[in-house]
């Protein structure tokens, strides 16, 4: 079939934005805030910087389920990483959570790639392979992930040492 003249192998692009690649970086939260990288804070709770518990340096980032309202919800700390050839993301995490009360998820593009659901005695070294393209990495504290009613979840004992809190430190992205 003959095509109208404006359809003869031509294409138009509109609102094209070239986004620069993410350089390798290390984030230890030593600025005392979330300003040194383009962090995205979202969810029902908040992440904050603390000097009370840390892996290295003076500060770390932390979130608490007590700060998440109502009975179920999340506190999300995310960063967009844009890379042409991929890379590796390393981090140190300390969780003091216990399912079914709370868990910590690690997500890449809204897909869970790791979960912490127990009380850790010491910092754990984590790593993620970051595929080429624009990827959003999220550390997510989830309160009451099963959505249990208050009268039921309040009867389930927490293990000793469970504070409903997570700490994150020494995030290191290395581009390939």
C-alpha cells in the first residue's frame, strides 16, 4: 500500500534528554546529610543520618519501623545509577529486624533482589551487580510486610535484640 508522504521512512523525536552516566562514587554519609549524592527519600517513614551506630567513619544512614505510620508501610532510600557498561555496588548493612514485624528489602528497579529478616550481630558486606542502563537501587525498611492486624501482630514476640531498625554505610559504586 502506498504510504502518505510523511511516512516515508522518517521519524521525529521530541523531548529527548541525554542523561550523563553515573561516575564511580563512595558514600559514607560523612557530610552528615543526604546532599552528597542524588538520594531519593520516600515511603511512609524516613531515613536519617546518625552517629550512634556506624561501620566506618562518623556517620551512617538509618531507618526505624517506629517512625513508619500506620501499621504497615515502608521507608525507602533510593538512588538512580546510569551506566553504559554496568558495574558493581558494594555496601555495609546492619539489620535489627524480625519477620513478620519488619524486614529490609534491597530492590533494583522495584524488583526485590535481597531481603534481610533477622537480627544481625555485626555489619554485613553486601554487593549488587548493576546492569547497563538507568537503574534505581532502593534500600527499603518494611513494617509489617504481611499486613497483619494490630491485635494479631502485637501478640507475636520479637526475638531478643530486635529493634526494628536498619543501618546502611559505605556504599561504593564501581562502574565497569
